[in-house]
């Protein structure tokens, strides 16, 4: 029986790739059903062989996809995602864990399903959203293996009809790579987050996408008319003629705006009162530099080094890190690159360290605490960073600082390594800038004490908001309390900026707020020197920046500080920006 869907049914998910898509649903099938079955001891070897053959078959499938993708120029930079999935197929926890469960007399698919649940639990305990979203890659590989083992044919996007909106429980990066942009207008999923590889690919392919709708697959059917607004995260099921006309006009306006944004690429990031605000890129891996350069980023405001360490049996040595940092500096072509030291917690993602489980890893041995605890590992990274500073302009950034003593401990170790390099006759930049992440309430409260110790602050709003408001945005029961515009957050940002400006210390913001153009006037008014964001956000932020003044921003901030609730602040900002730039900030109708 066909599901009944009322006219103009509005849903709100997570908009991960901007744009408006209007079309009919193509519903992809769901996960294979897996039974955990106990087997006889005589069946163990056969199940082990079946699991090994499934791995080999999955490797063949991924290699075939990699070959096809390598022939598409616009996707070559994302081939590392397929390589990541191939590495997961060799992961000891996945492979050996499954074989161990099979030897304990469980069928292959049941054993694999059990191990996948254990791996998911590990990822769910990671505080950093970007790293936590890597769980989706494990899910994609696991799903591929389970389909092979259960005999369910692999999902393909090839047979999707023209002008379709794909609806699925989840989409793997490999599936997203195979999307034909002329046929697939957009996609919606139950699962997913802003920083999953699938979301990154959707932005690269310019496919409007909304994820995290939880149960969309149970609410729609094939050929149901749907509208996707990937900018706001709004999805409209069974739209009326009036709603369809409204969104068609918005789609045309959006496409015009996107063409207009291209003309801003080579213009300076200057406000109308001639204040320069550097627009830099957040970077995960070296291949992301192509996107940064495409959008004219003024260097890298945040290079996360965690990916050099994850998914391997031992940490990278000094030479490997040195080569990796030099590669990025060479691609940066003289622009500054801000390298954040290892920001990883005791989540056992560096197996060699064998850290004990922590009841609350978000507030445990992570960030700079981890590095100072594992000093040998820290020194290897600092040596590599210092040596690479001879290849270009490096800034070093220490994460999760909560007090002056931690900064001084870091600088002491840095001085020791500089002395070693001097003795060894190895070159480095003795004047490289040192910065700290402001992401704990204690750092905000003593910002005036921290500022004289460093050259710049970088505010990590993602963690700062969570810690200040005591809200885990990954927890569906309290995520609604995660408010970037909460009066407490505004006051925290104001206090931090004031302390930095008073001390002549640089001030940057590198959390998601930096890339949200709705907040640009506020951030400029607070006194930010630079904004670091996903490269795809730079053109829109630059366009807004060139049409506002710092003085107007200061006046808006003063007004916002007098308000008492997140809703009041949000409404005031939206009204201000819509009155100034109505073509960019159209109100989504829900």
C-alpha cells in the first residue's frame, strides 16, 4: 500500500551541500538483513574462507570504481577516499576481530556485524565532529562486505531515472562519486553529518544534499515529488503548486547568485571601510589544497594533522610528517599554513599507545594534554613541523589550551627542539608564529593572561559552544540546545577578541561559525583578523564581507549584547542581514 503524504510536508535535516533541487524520488533499497547464527566447529574454516573471499571481492569492486573515477578530472582529488576504504579492508580490528568471532563459531556476516558495532561505538566516543564522521567510512565498507556475504546485489546508481532525487538510508562516498549530475538532481539520507566524506563529495559535485533526516526512507515512495533546499536543510514532500513555484524562483535566484560569486574570486577580502579580513581554509589532507586554491583561500587557517595518525598500527615518523607538511607548504605557494599539533584523545586510535579507556574522553587526555603526556610523540611532530618551516610560512597551533602553564610547557619543549636542530645543523624558521586554540571556558576567562604568551588565538567554536553550554550536539536529546548565538557564546567571543586586540595578538575563528555567512557581520564587528573555513564557503563569505563595514558590525554586536535569549539574537541577526543582502539571505518557509 502506497504511503500517504500530505501536501507541503516540511522536514528539516542537515543541509550539507547548498542549492535547490526539485524532482521526483528514486528510493534506494535498505541495508541487508543480517542474522547472527551459531555454526558447528566443522563449518568454521568454510566461513573464514567466505569472509576472505568477500574482502577480495570488495577490493575488486573498489579498484574498479577507482579506475573509473580516475578518468574524471573533477574527481581525481577525491581518490584518497577510495584508498581509505581499501585500507579499512585491511584494518586489524575489522579483519582479525571478525575472524576471531568466526572462530568462536559465529557465521561470517554475524561476526562482521558484531565487530562493526564495536567499531561504531569507538567512533561515537570521539568528541571532534570531523573525526567522528569517519564512522561513515567504516559503515560504507561494512555495508559493502555484508552485501557480498548475504548475496544482496550491490546498490548501483546507474539505473536511477532522469531528474531524480535519490533517497537512501545512507550513501557511501563510492556511490556518490558515481552519480551522474545530469540525472541526479540531489539526494536525501536518513544518516550523515556535515563533515562526512559523502557530504564533502556532494559539495565538490555541486549536488544539493540534506542528510540526517533519520526516517525519510520510511516516509517516501518512488516518484513522489520532493524539493530539497541544501542551504537551509529544508525538505518539502509532495509540494503544492504554489510552493513549487516559490522554490523554482529561489532556485533561479540561487543559480544567479552562484554565477555572481565567481566574479569575487580574485577580489580582496576588504570591508567597505577598508578592513582586511583574511579568508583562509580548513584542511584535512594535502589533496584538499586544490579546493582551497580554487576558491582563492589566503592560506590555511587550520591544518588538522590527525589523519596522519589514524588507521595505522604505529604513528608516522618524523620524515613522513616532514614530507607531508612540505608538500602542503609547496602547494600553498607562499601563503601561511597553520599546522595544529595532534588533537586526538585517549580513544585508542593510535594502537601503539594502548591508553586506558576513559569514562569521559571529551574532558580527558586529549588535545595538548595528550601531547604533553606522550612527550616523545609530541617531540617527533614538533621536529617535523620546525624542519618544514624552512619550506614555507608555517604557523604552529596548540589545541585545547586551558592555562598559561600548558603554553609555557609547549614553548619549553619547542625551544629544546630548536636547540637540537641548531646542533644538527638543520634549518628552520626561528620566528614562526605560535598560536593556541581557544575552546575551553577557562581559556576564555583568562584570555588576557594567555594573549601575551602567543602570537595569535584561534577560536574553535565547535568545542567552545559544547563546553560552554554543556551540550553534546551529537546527542539527539539535547542537540536543540546547541546554540551558536547563545548570549553566553557572544560574550565569550567578545571577551576573547577584546583580550587579543588589547595585547596586539592576532585573532582568528576556525569553527563552523566562520563559514556561515549569516554571522560574518557579527564576527567582523567583534574584531576578527581572519576567518578559516571549508573552502567552498569562501566566495559567499567574501561577497558579504565586501558589502559590510566593521563599524556597522560593532554597532550590531552592541545591540546583540543587550538581548537575553538565543532566539532574540538569531532573529536580530537574520533581520539585519536580510535587510542588507536580501538576495543572499532569503527566509526559508517552514
